[in-house]
C-alpha cells in the first residue's frame, strides 16, 4: 500500500523473482560502472517521486531495477553506497503518531501458500494503487492528514485534505481516532487486467504536492482505509466500525479467506472485474498483530502483498541483430536476457524498422522496458538506462537491400536469399510440402544452393553428401521439389517475388510480360506509376532474366 517501501531490504529475501537473471560476465571495472550508473538512475527516480511528486517510471519497473541493482551488488560483492536511500528526499517535518509499516512482497504462488498455511483468521483486500496517509481525528473532527514520507515523518497535507469530499471530515461520534489509508484517483469501472494502472498513483502524488488543490481535482480523490492501529483485534469489527463512520470501501472490498485457493480466487477476481480505483495486487492480513506502540517503519509479520504479474518487464539487451526480409526490409531485433511476462519467457523483441532503431540507438548492455501487445506479441516500450561505453554494432546499409537485391549468395546476402527461398516454398509461393527455412538453410550451408532456383537440378547423389538427409528424407525432399515443375506460371511469378498485382495482369507468358515498359504496365487496370516502375524493373533485372532462362530450360510452363 505504500509506494516503493523498503524494496531494497526485501530483495535478498526473494532471490527467485520472475525477472531474476544470472550474474553478468563483466570484469570488475565494467561491473563497477554499470552498478554506479543504475544506482544514479534509481536515485534520480527516488528524488523525483518523493520530493517533486513526479513518477518517472512505473512502480513495477522501479521494483525490477532495484532488484537488479541488489543482484549485481551480490554478484560482484559491492556494498550499498551511503547515498542509496530510497526515501532520503521523502522525509517531512511532521511525525506520524504511529509509523507506517509497509509490506513485504510475496513473488510467487508457493511463497503465498506458505504464508497462508502458517496463519489463521486471514483477510484479503485489493492493494490500492495510490499514496499512503495518516488521518488524525480529534473529538470526531478531521484534525490532521500526514503524507507517508519515510514512514516516520511526512508532510502536512491537512489543508488539501479538507477540500476532498471523499475524506470524512466529521465523524458521527465525537471520538479521537487514528487511521492509515490510501488516497486514490477515482476511476469509472476500472478493470486493472485490461487497462493497467493508468498512472493513477503518480496523478494523486502530483495533486497532493501542489500548493493549491482545485475543487474539481479534489472531487476525483477517494480514500481507502487499510489500518486502524489502535482498533480492535477482530477485523470484522474494525470493518463494521469503519463503515459506520463513512469509510465504506474497506468493508466492501475485504474478504475472509482460509486457503490459498480462496486468496487466488479474489486476486484474479479483482484483477478482472470493475473497481473504482487502480490496484497492483492484493494484501493479505491476519487479525493477530502487534500493539500500535510497537509498530515500526519496516515490514510487519501480520500482512504481506501479493502483486499482480508484471505487465512491463525490465530487460537487459544482450545483442542487436538485423533481420533482412525477402524484399530487403531491415528489421532490428533485440536479443534479451530471458524475462517473464504473463508467464511467458521473452528472449527477443522486434523494433519494427531500421529508422526506429536509429532513433533509439539501442546497444548491447542497455536496459529496456518491454510489454505484450494484445497479450501476445512482445513490444519495446522505452529505453530505461543506457550502458556506457557504447558498444559498436554492425548496421547493414539500407541502400544495399531492396526488391531486386540478393537473388544469389554474396557478402551479407544469405539472410535475404534465405527469406526469398522460404517465401518461394511457402503457401504464398509454390506451396511445397515438407520444405521450410531450416531445409533451405541446410542446403545453403552444404553448398548445394547459391541462387533462388539452383535446387531445380538437385539429385539423390548431391543430397547424400549432406549430414541429416537420410534416404527417406532425401526422397521426400526431392519429390516435393520436383512437384514445383507442375505449378502454373502465375504461381511461379508470385514465388519468385513479382511485385504484387492482380493475376489477370500477369497473363501472356514471360516474354509478353518482359516486353512491357513502365508505360505499358501503367495502362493495366489497378496499376499506378510506382507499381508500374517496380514491375518493369523486375522483368528487366539481369538476375531475374537469368532465372527465367533457367526455368525455361527446365520446361516450366510460361517461361
């Protein structure tokens, strides 16, 4: 319930977090530089969040960065620096009557099940994603609201709190009362599993740190009470009393549990059903707890957090490679140290275009944020931290690769040729059974293929020299290759990579098509100037002409 509380103290308790990785293979000076850079970045995030009320990074990425920092320190036996205090700029001037305790985080099902099994009289609540406060009532009237700060001292937010309709200003009884809870930004039918946190915590923090809170903004703030330090031991009695005083969220969103299965049910339910606030997990409470006089600004034994699976992962870039497609399109691919997202192990992510990579300039050693698009496709969100010194990356020249490049093996051409062959044998091309990228790659590596149509004359003797091709697999491959000779002319053109056009524009055989100039192609229905130029260039390209002659000699229809 409290942001980023004591994360660094908890890291050593749970070394098998979903994003945990092995130790980097770095020399001592490289390790020192990387640890210092990550520490400096985390300190910047801490200061911005606690002092300025601005969140520069999501909490889940922050937690992962903290975890990684502690892991690296453990790998290279480096002690935390004196400057490494997440709450150094959060401390205020107003003392909390009872310290804010924070929460340990249980990172997997087994850890949660073990915690539940060892306890009784348990309750579960959503872990509201907001900012923590202390509320002090005297004779039933709201007297003071204190920001969490460092858990011991916070800022006086009373003036702003008096403007917030969601905070009970006058209790129905003239009693003294001390509560701890979470200010949250009101959301309409918010489903956490679909839209995430929407930066709700950062919004609340920014509003409460302003000099003046407008009436409109104040109306958007709600309050969830999660602790009555001096209240009765029975949680049900606590919840009933809170509801009587006007703090209805606490009872509405609290459920008794006795088993791990029940806890898992409510965690999934609140993740997938509408709530009026953002959440980042659930909190498990036991009724038995220490007296308020013994509470400290550290994680207690009577409550833990069970956070939702991360929707963004902090990933370390191992390598940057460039995939060259059939048409010469260059797609940068980031090879990553494996991370888990939605129970899927992610090892690589595409940047989509060379232009995007050039704009981001991602190099090996950088830390990046990734998520899943449509819960399926890994995508890059942003660069979190750059590694120094920058690692040189061999970048292919975009001008070297296009629709008419790499019909045959040449320096840097193997990948595009392999993509052309894979297209040729695929369903879009000749639809040859039992032949895919791996088969073509093996044939290239064995020196049996140097061009797009060299395979036409392969025989049993040549295949027998290649490891992995037995009699049965060789016979099946040859039968598939020979079936290509019966494919119609238009299908062959598509397999070779003719620029897209309607099939009725490809009637008449090779010689008739090759005789058309750009103007003649543009006269065909549905073909504009750009496509006409591409078609004319295709049929006049010397290597394409050479392939057509090979196909004519092989007796392929239409050539």
